[in-house]
């Protein structure tokens, strides 16, 4: 599609780029930002939740237009008015939220995305051939005939990357690609990124993890509240320096764990069987019990039944056999509302689709759990003043960046700020049982630290927490006991003192 690049050539450049959302935000979302990507490099973009990383990426890839400033592609000023324009200029982006259709195969999904772009259509068979070619070239292991619903998140992400590589872009932008990946999957991704860079592409890599930047990036640009703080060569930067550029002074919370004060059983799972979307057993005979004052972690590679287990507990999916008991009451196959009424709060895996109502405002979203109970509702009448005050207090406490509570639709919030809103709504008063699916997904360092702190406080207050995460480090930091899921079964439960990365890692691999 475009001529070969030379190493070090500036492929795309943002000059003094301004993005304003007039009437919504008083400040500029991007305030005269300079940024460039060169052939052969991985350029990381770092910054707190709401810093403007995704907006900048969306401008470069045609999803947003800029308010002021200039974009140059290989030295030439251009106007990128749409994602199709961006593709034409050799720029492709992999978004954080996946958009694959679960009931279709890889090749069908890619063919569909080509059709949707409306440039030309492509027979599925040819797509499959090309997928094989591309996956060989970049070491992206993907079977074009596999159904998406059979794939782990890591595999699905490879499909999303292939979907963009199809257009042979010179510049590939990835928005927080590692947040849902296991360590191994992330390592594999880094190799692929490196390979693409070595081939002469420019890679933009958005992440919250400084460690990952040190490992894979050549340069890093730090944004803070819409302003560029600086661009550094990673070889010359230190972790402390990057941390400081990102958030200024910061004392991380060290999850200091007092010995648990284990109380009564809260969640009892007895010989549970649950089907997956494909009609096969996803959860196969799982049994365990969590207690008040305890964090029970569930580790496992994505796609080993964790999602279906959580959905069954929270009423989103039917159990076909076995029992779910919450505080002594039968909670098997109850509706999500009935489960919530039993004192269960849920931080879901899919924050945009399940966690919020995107078209509703911040205050409405904040009240999804509590609008129909006193003191917010009395004899069926909502106390809007109280609801407003409550929402504002939570926004402050959880440091959510939102311009207004009544007029702001949640869809415009940054990913990390949506996650904060869900945490605030579900955890503001210590629930009896918390079902948390990678709760720190997409949060910046400071917010991760605050969230871990909050989990420890809830545990002290006697909440029972079921923590499901692919982030082994997080599981090891927080959990009192850790269960490992493999192939639909709970293959073992380990006390925290005996749990090391090696022990759990081996169990996760089915050994
Ligand atoms: N369509 C929009 N309308 C109004 N404001 C928006 C829109 N899109 C983004 N914003 C705002 O722009 C700011 C920057 O958002 P952006 O998504 O770029 O943050 P981010 O750096 O990617 O953060 P995160 O780490 O949470 O993903 C946020 O305050 C966000 O609410
Ligand atoms: Mg973002």
C-alpha cells in the first residue's frame, strides 16, 4: 500500500496538537502536544488515567479530528478525517475494547471488518490464506478457522492486531494491549512488536506499566492532564524518573497484610457446572468456600472457566448442576438483581458492556445499585439532591475525572475513569461479598495502589472478596488463599504463605 520505510524516518508526526471538547470540559484535553513515531521504534505513551493518551491515539488514527495543530505523514501535512483516511496514510490502531463477534471465526470476523470499512469486500477463503501468511510473518499464532468464542483474550487480541495488519500499516498504535494479558502472552506480544519494528514499522504502545516500557520501548512520551511532560530515550531513563514525570512525588501503598480474621462462610460453591457460549462445559465440578474477612483469589489463564464461574455467581449465566450458597441462602440461578439484594457487589470483566450504562450520565450510573433504596428513594420518590451529593462525594473520594455528574454521559470518560466509577459504586460501603474480576484493569499506578488499599480495608471490615485476575502479582499481593482454575476445574487451593509465582504458575499451566 505504501513505499518501504527507512529506519529512523519520521512516519507520523503531531505538531502542537490541540483537542478541545467545547462545552464539556473547561480545559484542553490535548494542549499543544508534539509527538512523533519513527520507523523501527517502539514509542511508548505513558500517563495517568485521563491524561489524553487514547484521545491522541484516536486523532492519529482518524477516530477523532483535531481542534488545532497539524499532522504530518512522512513529512507531508495531511488531514485525517476518518479511520479509512488513516489506513490510507498507513496508520492503524488496535483499541482496548475488542469488537469481535464471538459466534464467527477469525477469518469471518476479519472479512466482516473489511466489508464494514466499505472499501472492497474480500472472500472469507482469501482472508484465511492471508491470515496464515501474516501470522507466519509476524509470529502471531492465529488459526483463521477458529471461533472467537473458543479463544482466550490473548488470542482475541492477536486477531485484533491481525485485523489491522491486514492493511499493511506503517504505524501501528496499540491502546493498553497488555492489561488483559498474562505475563507469557505479554512477552509474546513484545516479541511481535519488536519484530514489526525491525521490519520498519513504527509502533505506538500505550501502557501504565513502567516495567513494560523499560523492556520493550525505545522512546517514551509522558502526558499529564493533556500536556506533554517530555520524551525520553528509554536507554537513558530510569524507572524513578518516569514515575516522577508521570505523577510527581508518589509513595506507593505497600499492601501490608495483617493476619486475616476469618469469619463465617459467605460464598459456598458446591460441585458447580456451567456451560460456556459454545454449549460446552466451561466450569466442571468446582467447589470452594470463601469467608468473611478473607480475600480468596482465583488465578488462571483467561478462558479456563473463570468468566463463566463469575457469571453464574452473579446471576448472568445459568448453572446446570451444583449449588451456589450465599450467607446460608440458596443463590443458584437467581437473577442479577436478586443476587445483588443478597449483598453481593460485582466488578465485572467487561466494564463498558456490563459495568456501566454508557449512554446514561455519571450520577445515574453511580446510583444503579442504590437508587431504589433509602435514603436515596423514599416511598418511591427519588431524592435527587441527596443523589447528587452522594455522587459528588464519591467522585471526589475515588478521584474520577468527570466534568459534570448530570450532563456527562459515561461513554466520554477515559477507560480508567470508568473503572473508578464502577469501583466507587460497588465498594463505597463495605459489601458482604465482592466478586471482583481484574478490578485494577486499566487503572494507573496511583489508582491501583488506592484500590489495593481499599480491598485491604474491606477485608478488615469483614467483607468476603472473591478476586479473579490474570494478574498473578495482584493475586499474590492481595489474597489469603488462592485457587487455580485450569480447564474448568479448580485444580488446587494454596495458602498465601505457600503461594509463589512458580507454584501458582505451574498449576495455571495444568502441571
Ligand atoms: N468524546 C469525548 N467527549 C468529551 N470528553 C472526552 C471524549 N473522549 C475523551 N474525553 C476526555 O478526554 C480526557 C482524556 O481521555 P483519554 O481517554 O485520552 O485518557 P487516557 O489517557 O487514555 O486515560 P486512561 O488511562 O484512563 O485510558 C478524559 O478526561 C476524557 O473524559
Ligand atoms: Mg485510555
